[in-house]
């Protein structure tokens, strides 16, 4: 490995204790359209649920499940090719190790990394989840 110390720093940060979770924000489908020209918000609710999962973060397995749910959701609205493209994009661009506004665990201070949320962190997610209002969707936001 060319930069072993960087890896150790990232690991040590990712195992640090809970910090303060920022209020939920969603940018829709990030740098991707929210729908087609004819239906401009066709898969927007899929992206908003995906944003919720990314906001709270968690394990690598939870991220994979969220990404596959995004693909399933977009496929269900009739766009399987778009769904595959989106899956590829989030798998590459959603890593928690880049300081982006759409990374896995973006609600927490950077870098958060992967890992089970602590009881304290889960309490923060639960508290802030009650304040989330997403207009123009029947999107159920669940803490799973």
C-alpha cells in the first residue's frame, strides 16, 4: 500500500465515538436527474429514501442493501437501464472516504466510515427522523 498511514488515520476516525448528527437534507438524485423530461420527478422518491439511508450511515452491508433498494425502486418505475446506471454511480461515488455532501454517513462529521451505529447515534437518528418532512411523496422513512 502506497499510503499506509492514511489508511490508519481513516480507520481511527471511523471508530471514534458518536458526534452530533446534522439535520437530514436531501439533494434528490445528487448529480443525476430526478426523472425523465416528461416525468421530471419519476424516481425522486427513490433517491430521497436512498439519501435518508446515506445520511444516517452504518455498515458496509447496510450501504449495499440501500444501493440495491435504489436500483429496485428505479426498476419498479419502469427504468431498469437507468437503475443499473444509478447503481454504478452510487457504488463508486457514495464511499464514506471522500468528503462529499452525498457520501455514506453524510449526516455525521467527516470522516465517519463504516460501522454499526451506537445506541447514542441511533437515538440521534430517531430524534431527527421525527422532524423530516418530504413533500410530494408518500415515502416512508424507516430506521432499519
